[in-house]
C-alpha cells in the first residue's frame, strides 16, 4: 500500500499532462477551431459558429478553457459530438467493451502460446526445437497485423467458411457467436505479440536457468517441469510483464486498423470514423480514454512487480 501511495502522485501528474496534450487537439488547429469542427458546409452559418465558440469557450484564455474542460472530464463529461449530437461518453462506453474484449483475448492467446514456447525454447536452447521456434518468431515479427488479418479472412472466412469475416454479436446476446466474431480479430493482433513474448521470455529464462538456485534445485532432484514453471518462470517474467503493459498501446493502435477491417463497433473504428468526419470532439474523447488506459495499465503493471518480487517492495521501504 505504501508503494502505491508513493507512486500515485507520479501517475496523477502523468495523467494531467496527457489530459492537457489531448485538450490541445482543438486548440492547435489551423484557423478557427469552430470552422474546423463544423466543416466547410456550415462554415458560413454564423449562428452555428457562435454556438460552438460559446460551448467550447473559444474566446477565453487557453488555461482557463483547459481548467473548465478538466472539471467536466473529472465528472465524466467528455462533451457532445457536433456531428451526431451524441454524448461522447455514451458513444465510447457503448463501444469500449468490444475493444477491451478483442484486446484482452489477443493478450490471452499470445501469452498462452508464448509461455510454453518460450520455456521450451529456453530449455532446449541451441536444439532443433529452439531453432524452429526462434525462426518462426522472426517470421511472425515481420508480418504486420493487417496482413495477418487479411490472410486469416481469406483462409478461415472465405476459403473454409468456418468463421465470419465481419460484424459483431454481443456476448449477452449469444456467447458462442460472440466468440466466433472475436477470434479472428484477436488472432490478428495476437500473432505479432506472441512472437515478441516468446523471444523475450526465452532470453530471460536462459539467463535464469544458469543461476545457482536452479542448479541447486536440480541437485535436489526436483522434477524438470516444476523447476521450469515454478522456479524459473516467475523470476523470468518481469520483462514480459513490462512488455505486456507497454504493448497495450500497440494493441490499441492495431485495433484501429483491425476493427475497420472486420467492421467491429469498437473504439478504434469510432476513432477512425470520427477523424474522417472531422468530429474533433469525439476524436478528443477517444484519444483521452486511450491515453488514460495506457497510463493506468502501466501503473498497475508497475505495482504488480511487488507481488512477483517482494525485494522491490522491501527495497522501496528501505529507501524511504
């Protein structure tokens, strides 16, 4: 708890900086932001322009506008779209479960594949299995997510007809159909991640397996499987956890393309549609939520270190 309280101010300061940079999205636009928001079709409508200026307080100083906007954000008010007249918070809340499900499933698939493969590759370092896994990982790293998505659509949707290529069914409506629609987008995101996780875990575990504690465990006759997954995997997972947290941004960035390819009603597609429609208030809200999610998830990963290695917690206490 003390470590959380110690690092909480740094996280709050980061969130404040992120919020200010996000707020500048509407302030750094060339020309009149009201004209940019309304678009060329309504640029000559003085009544609409004045309405936008009043709602966004464009005539007030920058910091004063930021303070008012931050107060609204703190209460959950992200504004209202001038294109659709939909509340930004409601639009994001409606689509966020789709992005979270696909992203979470992608990370789960990547870890389920990477942990056994990375462990086997480290245990058989230099052997045939290691060379096959390492070579396959290199190949997968060279494939961008959208190429994997197109390949998966051609194979499993078009050729075999096993899975749908587009669309979405909510979990509350039909869990089986929900999984069928989520599996291809999740796999598209997971392929690159599992290659990164496998290579990272392999490198860390090779180092761990050379430590004296592992040699001692082998001398005691502890089964190899127990040594690998209990004594070696845990201390080898620090870098993996860090990368999983950092890769959240990559998964969200990839979701922007993947959700468009698979026609998923997620935050990524909402962001793309809003950019194309020049719906800057919606873009601002989506960018803020994505940035906040990235900062908070990495804060959680940082705290989880203390559960994997108590020495971090004790070291912090000693330093304090």
